[in-house]
């Protein structure tokens, strides 16, 4: 089986959920002896994350030309059996079957945005791509329902397969040198991700500011992510709330250091308004962090009963959840135990194993 993958998400110094998804699929495929070809450009870099994978650097051109002309030529030249796109789009003509992964529908109807003409055009394109694909992967049942409803796709064509949890995410002994590298000192509350509006970070800052002075004095809030533009806005909000000296922005965390940061935090918070999956919450639970999370979108489906849920649009609800965990050692310990157990329910057989099984079936059917 010769697997082709769109690897333009894999860039050195950039960490995204889509990138993590691809790395886990490539690791699993390579371990099963598949020949894996990652198609990208001069910026594409696996950074040693997946061994035995070949990178095909195609000439960097206009995105649509790359998608519809350059890439199909490469697939034909390499005689690829099946191609996996981690996006809603793929070649409209291809010498091999195409499997799309639609993680979410944020590219149409983004929360809080009013773009009727753009959304209408993107919906039409997404329908076209999905109908031309041999199969579509969704990260969760929540995402599958949205894809089927909004794109009018046959439910039998859409496969809900959870995102894989990297084996490196497990409880890790605290390392002061690593924390100092990012300017972090224990104890602290943690968020990891981008700073886009759907992450709901302004309300998280408001909730942190509303904690008791005793809790704010003990625990700093760490917002980890590489979004420098939105960081400036969030920093200004923190200062206006009088908590500027208690909120820390360490920037992008190296992949090898992330398990330690999760393990060392007193509480991980995921306040998102929308998530197609919510991988950081699962990573945090796997590392033994107690988790407080939004009760929206796919998040309850992912965390199950292993996190304390709150209404992300109600600051007082967020405050109550955070306070309950930080003030009750028994609750915190119980969430840690339940979180580790819940993370164990996402083995490779349920995640990347099912992705590979689908790709294999599609590849055989396309011969």
C-alpha cells in the first residue's frame, strides 16, 4: 500500500492539531510497513517525528494550481494507492482514490463572523470536494452530524474516527529547568492552543480575574500558544482586568516539553465555544492534569465524565468549575484518576488503526 499525504501543515516551529493528526497517522502507517509519501513544498519538515517517511517537495505555486495540477501529477508519477488530505479539499481529478479529513466546519460559518457570500461559496466547494472523495473522516460524532447536515453528504460515506493520542502524553516528573525555559513557575493553570476567537480566551481571562484573591495569588494563568498578534490583544485585556502580572504567555511550546507542562499544571482549562475534537484536553488528561472544559461541541464526547464541564458563555460557571477543582484536593485527585483512565480509551486500534483500515479498503477498491 503506497499512501500519499498532503503534508503542507507540517512546518518546523509550527504546532497545529492537524499537524499532530498527520504525524500520528504517518507513524502508524510506517510501523505497519506502508510506503508513505508526504507531499509538500520547501517549508515542509517532519522534524524527525515520523521515521521511514519520504517527503516529496513539489514546486510552490498558487494554492489552487498546487491542489489541482501539481499534486495530481505527483500522485500519478509515484503511483500512489490512496491519498489522504487533512483538509476539506483535495484534487477534483486524481489517479487514485481521495480520502478527506474534515476536522470541523470553521471555514464556513465561523462563530461570530458574518460572511454570507463567502460562506455560501465555501459551502458549495466543500460539497463538491466531499462528493468527489471516496470517503470522508470526521474527528467525532458531533463533527459527523454537522458535515452530513450542512454538506448534504450520505452518512455512510462519513466515518467518525477519534484523533490519535501520542504515546508521549503520559504523567511526567516535573523538571524545573524546563519550566524555567518558558518562564513558568509552579503552581499554575494552563491553556494550550491557538488564540482564535472560538477558543474563548477573553472569558477565560475574565473568569481568572473573578477568582478569589487567595486563588489568584497562589496560581498564575499560563496561556501557551504562538499567536503573537492575538497575544497582544489578550495581554491588553489582562492588564485592563488588573491581572497582567498574573498571566504569562510562554509562546509556542516544543513538542518534547508539552507532556511535562501538562503534568505539572494544577488545572488545565479548555473554554472553547467550538471544537471538532478538543485534543489538548485529552492530552492533558493523559498526563494526569485535572481538566475543566466547555460543555459545547465535541468536547463532552471526548472527555466523558473525566472533566468538570461548564457553560463557556457564562463566566460565573467557569469560575465555579475552576474554584471547585482548585479548592478541593479530593476532587482534583479524582479528576486526575478519571482523566488517565479516559485517555486510555483512545488506543491506536480506535484511532489511527481505524484510519489505516479505511485507507486500505479505499485503496483496494480503487485498483
